[in-house]
C-alpha cells in the first residue's frame, strides 16, 4: 500500500497518522510502500476501502504448490 493512496483516502497526512495512532512526524519517516503491518491495519480500519497490494511485498521464498503433510506423533 502506497502512502499516497492512504493520504488520498483520508484527505491529509495528519488524518492518516491519526488513523494509525501515530504522530505526523512518524508518518513522514515511514517507508513507501508502508510496512505490511500498517497496510493490513489500514485495510481492517477502512473495512476494505483500502486494500493491501501484495505485489509490493515480495516474498523471500515462494509458497510451495503442495504443502507437506503434518507429522503424526
């Protein structure tokens, strides 16, 4: 999720910072795109109005097509 999208949704950086319960100064030092935790929180707060764009968060390891079977003790 890009910071510009969040500012467009809320109308200002101040209101976006208030939504995330942080200071305006903290908002300005956040990286772009936002960290995953903040992006997921905003998706919940806005009830899906803002959606997490998972293509902005590449994985270090790909998800396997078939998950291994759990071990039975």
